[in-house]
C-alpha cells in the first residue's frame, strides 16, 4: 500500500537531520538499520525517510564543494531546520535525541525528566552531546582513521581538535573533530602529534628521539610524519581550530 502523503512535521525533520549527521554518507539507504528503525517510529516508509535525509545534502557546503548536490526536491522546512541547527550542534543533539527518546520510550533522559540538581542535568546533557559528537565525527570520516585509514570501528575514536574543556562553544561542533586511532588520539592530545591548517601531520622531534621507542614504532611515526590526512565526506576540520592546536603544539615542543 502506498504511503499516505502528509507534510513533514518540525520534529520529524529534526530527526531526519540527526540521521544525516550521524549515518556515513555512503551507507545511508532505505535498508540502513537506523533508517528502518526511525522510519517505523515516525510512521514513514524507509524510502521516505532516506529521501528526506538526502534532501539535506543539497544544503551541505562540504558536499557542494565536492560536486555532490544531494537530492533536489527539498522543502522550505528543510532549509529552516538546517539554518537553525547547522551552526548549533549542541541544540541539534539535545532536541533530536529528546525526540528519539520519546519515540523509543527509552530511559535516555529528556529535559523535563531531569531531577532537581544542576550537576545531574549538566552531566546528562554532556553525555548526550558527547555521544552525538562522536557519531557525527566518525560517520563523516566513514569510520576510518584520517591518518592511517584503519577502519575497524573498535579502533576509531572521535578526537576534539581543540580540547572540549578549553572551548565550550565547539564541544559538539563536528568541524572540531578528527577520527583517529586511540594511540594517535592520545599523541594528538599530548602534543606529540599535530595537524597543520593545511592538513599535514607533524610529529614532535623529541618524541621521535625517544631512546626507549622501538625501531618499528619509530618507523611508523616517521612514515606518517608529513603526510596529508584524509578528508571527511562532510564537516571538514576547521583550519582555524587546527591552527590553535598547532600553535599550542609548537609552544609545547620549543
């Protein structure tokens, strides 16, 4: 039976934007498990939800720069939701996850369910935002480390370019993210490794000179020194934020 035509609601469109941000671009289809689950929750067919997700592709500047136009038959509401949330990922995370939580009738905390106490409310929102950031970053890099190309999901982490404790406004911003293996993530956070604004990997001389490092390990880091990271499908790393971290790396290694 054909799906009865009805207008998309604001909440449904916010959920579709969540799907656009958190499902790898090359994996999004009507058969994707999350598309099928959420389509059932909102009373849409998987094909309809997948098309709605694809409509956001036409609004994404990163995709446009790569010559990818997305689907062209988007609605005015798509543009309204995009303009409202594209620069405010904290709110997208909170509102979209609240909607999904209600639809699933799960125990994920929603705003009105927070008990009295600012510390718990802050912790709950922080958990939601951090998980949303992780899913956005990993999906944009297709679950691959941007330096090594390793694609085992158990070995890939979402790394903040500028540490989330130092930049509150960019805590959930996927342009402040890189997909790295745990070792490279730790090296990046410890200023043993940096990525320049022109996307080149730089390894600390003092780190390479560590006498306790095995030859194989040193050879690995020498091999990636000076290479260019792989770009994500969307949410390209901010050159401004990369430069902030790089300048800190330089000062730490003087």
